[in-house]
């Protein structure tokens, strides 16, 4: 889709350069070229950001997070018990 926006912006710029229009018409074509260029860039950027996004499958559920916290607390308690017994 972004290629279409870039082609439309290029076409608008070419029309602005070679068309025998008033200043308003040329200004309109330049503005349209900038709009299409912006939309194409935005589309390209959004695709790149979307491709780098993590999948929802990797999100930890609240239950699993609670279980991991409990395991960490148990490991921390065992470690402090072992340090207390060694002294």
C-alpha cells in the first residue's frame, strides 16, 4: 500500500512541475504530494513497528505470575536459611 502512496505523490509532483496551472493548482498538487508522501511513510513505519511487536502468546497470565512470585519467595527463604545456618 505504501508503494501506491509514493507513486501518487510522485505523480502529483510531476503534474505540479509540468502542468500549466495557476499558483493555486500547483500549490494544491504540492500539498497533495506531501500528504501522499506522509501517508506512505506512516504506513511503512506502522508495518515496521507491527513486525517487531511481541506476540500475545508470550504474555504471562496473573495466575502464572503469582506462582512465579511464590517460587521466588521460597527460593529467597531457602537461600536466607542456608546463609543463617552457615554462620
